[in-house]
C-alpha cells in the first residue's frame, strides 16, 4: 500500500502529516517554510509511495471560502499540474487549529509550547488527516 499525505497549507508555514503504509495511523511529519514545499514534496515522493494528498480547505463558519482560500486554490492547481497522476482531495479544515491547541493543553503542554506555531501547523495536518481517515472508513 501507499501512504496518504495531508497538507495544512499556509502562506508562511505548511504543516505536513502522513499515514503509515497501511493507512491506519496519522502522524505528524514536519512543518516547513511554504516556499520550499515543492522541493520537499519532490524529495518525499521519490522516497515514499503516496496514494493521495489531502489538503485543508479553509472555510469560514458560514461555509464560504476564507481569506486564505485563494492561496490554497493556487497551490492545489500547481500541485495537480506538477503531479497529474496523484489523487488530491480537499477537506474542510475549520477548527483544526483550535482543536490542535486543545489537544496540546490536554497533553499537558506548557504555554510556551502551545505558542509554537510550527507545532500547531503540524498537529493541524494530523487532525486533518485523521478526519480524512475516519470519513474514508465509513465510505467503503
């Protein structure tokens, strides 16, 4: 089997999570500077088989696109052009940052640790991927 990779895209930083090859467990992989995202993906795709990329779709509470949605759409378009055979799914990412903060509190993180935006971005990608895996489980 192949992995599923999740991307919590941001204009400055991007959180990345990945499944195991059995697609059971979502794990935080890294947070990188967005300007190096395609370099990272090129290297990762050469090393690991990836079946699908899940990208967080930023929406507002009323289900309309958020201000950052245009950046995600542009990134997704470039990703599809660069990797046309790769399955790409968009998934609502509302509340993932807040859920990441709550998860860190529940895990006993210090205030300083919770202010680390790189950790929050990566954890948001994990939550996005877990959500995708749950939806996928009930679709089959």
